[in-house]
């Protein structure tokens, strides 16, 4: 028997299109508020004329308030958004995409959020919200959460709330000195601990070192203690990077950069560079978690979005443990399913 949504798709497709558009406008206002009409139109790729009539309708329904500082959501608007969540996932086909992608990538769980983070910056906030929810569901007593660096992990940190167990400890999955400070794993762990009112530890070592330096670091008691905590983590939260972008960010030597390009690397995670077949074409000697460590960790959550990340996600997932939970967005999901 067809669901009501399926019947509406066949008999009233225009109605569902209008509903999706207004839902998207409400979500955009929620994440950008207070926001002016021009900024919102540019962000959503709509003309101001089209947006004006929609905004007037939403305002008349008491779903938004229009103030001199910009548009903001009302309590009714926020409540409506939350009530619409599951219905809009079915209307947009996200539920079906999740099932197809889970089978395609052979993973434990897939969570897809609406939108494309390459086109709309606020979608990263949605990725952060979904990641926070996934993390909370997996908390068990004294949970040690190892976290990598990157802008996506920084977005996750901003969405965490104080309803985490006080026994939670955040640790950096690896060293990161030399990167942009706000996106370093140490900084992100500190932010996560602050937002959840829990604890964190830091690892003040470079992201990549020579074998000689690596051995000398292991002799330092404080570094050794933090490394033991990292290896004892029962949850890992990490991003997946575009190979060339990550190589440039790390100021990779010409020799190693050549290995990465000659090997046709498309994705990067934990210092490993993967080609489209999922083969490791280059490995950066990093201090912290290694790819082989993931098989011993209870919960592994990978977060990456945007259609530009599809190749990187697909390449990395060929080496990822099957218990991995992938949190991504529509942009990446549609590209992955096309491939």
C-alpha cells in the first residue's frame, strides 16, 4: 500500500515542491538568524522577488519575525521545523538514500542531513548537530573520545551541549601543531569539553615527524600518558579530507607531494592518502591513532559533506571498518550514489 507521501508525490507534486522550498527557507533562517533578505537570497540561490513573497507568507503564519536586524525564527517556527523533520526526510528521499548508501558502502549506519555544505555553509552546522546526536547515543560510562582536527570537527564542537556524561574525556586523535590553530585537534577537544562541561587532554606535538623524533617523543612521560589515553579511546570522531587540499595544508614536501599526485590520491584520513580504489599511496608518519587502531575501537564516526568530498569518502570507506557510522549531507550522498 502506498504511503500518503507517495500518493501526494503523484497527485500533488507542486504542493510538495512548495513545502520543500518553504522548509528550506525556514531552516536557512534558523541557522543564519538574524539575516537580511538579500543575504538569504544569495545564500539560497533565489531571486529577492521570489524570496519576498515566501517571507511574507511565513511572517503572516507567525513562523518568522522581521526585525530591523533581520529575520528570526519564532517559537512556533522552531516547533514546526522539528515536527516536519521526519516527513521532509521522506519527501526528499533521504531515507531511501540512507538505505542505498549503507548497502553500497557496507557500513553500520549512514546519517544524511539535508543540503550541500559546498553550497550552503550552514549545512556544516547540521552535520555537527547530527554528529552530536550520534555521539550521545553511544556514550557508555567512562567514555574516551578521540577527535581529529579540521573545519568539520570544529563545526561539530559548536553543536555539542552539556547533556554529556561528566565522565567523558576528549583527547586529540593525533598531534596537530603547525596547522591553523582553530582547526587543530587540541583546540577542538578543548572546545568540545567546554561545551559539554567535561574534561580534555592535549597532545602538544607536531602532526608529522621523522622516525627519530617520534622515538624521542615516546620517551616523554606526559606525551606517553596522553598517547595511552588515545589508544584506549572507545569512540573516534574524525573527518575525511580531499587529498590535494590536505597535502597543501600540511605543507607537504615536493617529494611526498609527487607521490600523492602520481598515486592519484583523492582522499585522506589519519595521515593516509587513498586513491579511488582505496589503496594507500602515501602515509604521513603521525603521532597518535593509526588506521589499524580503528578495528579495536567500539564506535567510529566519520563526518564529511559536500559533493566535492564524494571521491574522498568513497576511497576512504574501502579501508574503513564496517562498524563505521558515516554522517554526510545530500550533496555528497547524491554524488556517491551516482558513482
